[in-house]
C-alpha cells in the first residue's frame, strides 16, 4: 500500500502528527496526536472564537479544548493528582506561596478562575 499523500508533510504544516496515519499506530501515539492537535491547532482557533464571543456577548467566554484531552484513563488521572499533590507539598517546603504559587499553577493551567 503506498503512503497516504498527506503523511509526507511535517507537523507544523499539517497540524497532525504523521504517525497518526500509520496502520501500526498504537494507543499512546493516538493520545499524543490528539493532544498535539488540541494544543497546536484547535486551541488557538478556540481562543479566537472565545475572544470574538466575549466581544459580542459582553461577558467572558472561555473555550478549552485541551483540558478534556489531558487524561482519559483513571490511572492517568490518579498519577496526575498524585504528582500535583507532591508538587504542592514540595512548594510548601520550599516556601513558595501566594502570587508565585498562583503564577505557577496558572502556567500549568490549574487555577481557580
């Protein structure tokens, strides 16, 4: 079977990892390709849509296509939670709190709005 014509494009041009089209692709690569698509292609479009909706509706509109793609399985969510708790404990030990901690939490998209 000849390669699909669009698999020869590099990711910055297509927005999709070429491995996604490989018949031997497994679950981890599919999940990574979905995250890549959400972060680098869909989220910028969603941010533009949210900006326009905010201007038209007069209230703040947020559209997040990345967060739902972060951890599909319970094991992944449990590991992510354990890592966040450990990181918060380490931040407390290091004396990182207040605005510095909030800045770090917003950097990883884990904040109260």
